[in-house]
C-alpha cells in the first residue's frame, strides 16, 4: 500500500447489537483524542471504520459490498479513504478480509480496538495490520475518558459468553466471559453522568453473569452493582441487557422490587417454547422453568414489561414444536420482542445438524410468530393508556414542538410541548399516556422535570 495523508475526518458505522454501538462510541472517542473529527453529514470521510456484526446471515457479504461502496464514493470525491474493519466479522474472518480486499488497511477485533491509533499510524505509513488478540480488560484501561454523551448511555460491564448455545457465534467472536472491575464501572458511570447521561444501560453478552469485588472486598453480583450505581445521585435510570435465564439470581429479582431507579423492564431471551429444541440449542432451561422465572420477576415488580428473543426454524424444528413457541408467547404477553429466522453460522454445532428447515417454512413461521408478538405489543401499549409516568426526552419529533422519549417500560412516547413550557433533550417530564399504537404511545405533559 502507498502511504496516505493523516486523516482529518472519520466515520464509524456500527451494525448489530448495543455492545457494538458502545464499542463504536469508544472508537470514535479514540479518534477524537487523536484530533480527527467526525465527518460532516453527507461528506466522504478520510477514515471509515466498519464496526461489523456476525450474528446472522450475509454478514461478510455486506462488509465487502460496504467496502466497495466506500471506495467508490471516496474516489468520486477525489479521496482514497483509509478503511478499518472492526467488530465480530473482523474477529471471525479478518485474514480473509485482508486477502480479498486490498482497500482495507486495518482489521481490528472487538477486544483489540484500543490499539486502533497505533494501527492507524502504520496504515498512514502504508502498512496493513490485523489485530484480533483478546486481552479484554487491557482494552478498557487504555481508552480515553468519556466525552459528551446522549441522555441514554451504554456501559459495557461484561463481555463474552461461556454458554455455547449451539446456534451462536458469540463465544467465538467475543471470547470467554469477563467481568470488568466494580470500581472501574462506578467511575465510568460517574463520568457518563458528568458528560450528560441520565440513564445508564449496563451491557453484556451475558450481563447477569457479571460479578466483582466491591471497594470493601465483598463479592457482588449484578444486583450489587446496580444498587451501588443507584447511589450516584445523577444516575436517574438504570437498565441492563442481555440476560440468560440460567444466571438470574434471587438478588436480581429482589432488586427489581427494591431499587426505584432500576426500570421495570426485562429482556430475557427464550429462543423457543419447545423443550426438545431448547435441549438441542444447549439452552439449560425449559419452557416451564423460564415461565416460572418470569413469574418471580412479576411478583417482585408487578408492572414489569417483558421482552425476549426468538429463533424460528432451528434444525429439526417441527410444526408442533413451533406451535409450542406460539403457546409460550400467548402465556407471557410480551411488551416487545425480537424474532429471527435461524441462520447457520460457520463453525457452530447447529450449522451441521440434520433437518435444516426449508426457507419457505421459516418465512411462514416467522410471519405467524411476528403477528402474535405484534398483537401483544399493541395490547401492552393499549393497556398503558391512562398511566402517568416519567419520560426521558431523547430527541425532537417530526413537527415543531414535538418531542420523543422513553417510558419506564421502554415504550417510545411522543408528546407536544404545552403552551409556554419548553422542553430539552435530557429532560425528565411527567406524561400521561393517552393513546397506544403498535410501535409508540402518544402522551401529554402534565409536569416538569
Ligand atoms: N440465527 C438466528 N438468530 C440468532 N441469534 C443468535 N444466533 C442466531 C442464529 N445463528 C439471535 C438470538 C439471540 C439474538 C441476539 O440473536 O435470538 O438472542
Ligand atoms: Fe453481532 Fe453478536 Fe458481535 Fe453483537 S456480539 S456484534 S450481536 S455477533
């Protein structure tokens, strides 16, 4: 590769999960600290970081087509942008990307991106570099302080997964479970609120497996961390995601009843309602144990909104087994949920299992499942009409004077300013919910911050 000029502008494009969003923000902060500025809207950047996701279909193809598009747009603007591929596709397929795409000069895995500035120096000098090491904790220590953040901020507390569900690439791309130290997290949360955050969402591939020692040397689980963060006055709301049913302990259930700042919302993936499929997925829970667990959360916090993840068409899934998933959905009544067609991931045990389900069957099952989930989401929203709640204002709506924010139950709520009162991003306003649609609620402000 030829040597390039020092990049002046960058763009980080993150795909996939919320942890990728967090990583993307941290990479942007690293580049800011180097004096490189975010590219203006519509302008081609000198440096593009593609922060990729490998969880489902066509991940690598998408990366190659993005690379092609960036190179072409750069050329049209008279530039030869430096391209870095980061995230889970970089981790899984870094060598192939380097071999196939000469336009890429940096490949950096999710546990190595703190070294992006060094790689950038080498790229500017005309070298190409791949770094997919996994020294996890070192990464956080090497990152700069948090800068200005939105009212809702992510905080990675735990990374990696030891569960090895048979369909999932995460244990391979994100590595073994690692918890960040208690005090580091309390410090980062304090810096987030100093930088403008009101709500902190604790992130982990398996967040409920977080554990650490507090400042007095006592071992704490996620609930202990949540209780400590709730003592920071400026932290107004706490959420966490994503959990595995096997790691939800009594302390966490109790925290939902006791910690006012912990929002009444639980995202707990189940994947299937069939015990045979759950076994084949290596999920270590049954449909019944999952339902009993949800019951305990409901006892602790009766208004808790429930969310889940589902996969349809796992290898060998029969029509009757799929119907067990529909029955589980009916009995839970989710406030929202995510559902996916099974996608064979190279290197995972399920990819070579017998009985791969035909695409048309998967399509049809996904449609039926989503119809049920949409029905329940609308029912949940309609049942919220008449409630009064706090809404954290996140952005402006389409029309002047209109604002959008989130209810405690993670519903999108839009409302108009009442005469004379002025709202701002980051305000916490009291809103009465007036109308419930499929994807959002309409409300009316009845009180200030
Ligand atoms: N195919 C389809 N969906 C998947 N998920 C994870 N791996 C796969 C796969 N191979 C879904 C699961 C998980 C969510 C993040 O993505 O539902 O909870
Ligand atoms: Fe995608 Fe999983 Fe990686 Fe997140 S951790 S980016 S969901 S593959």
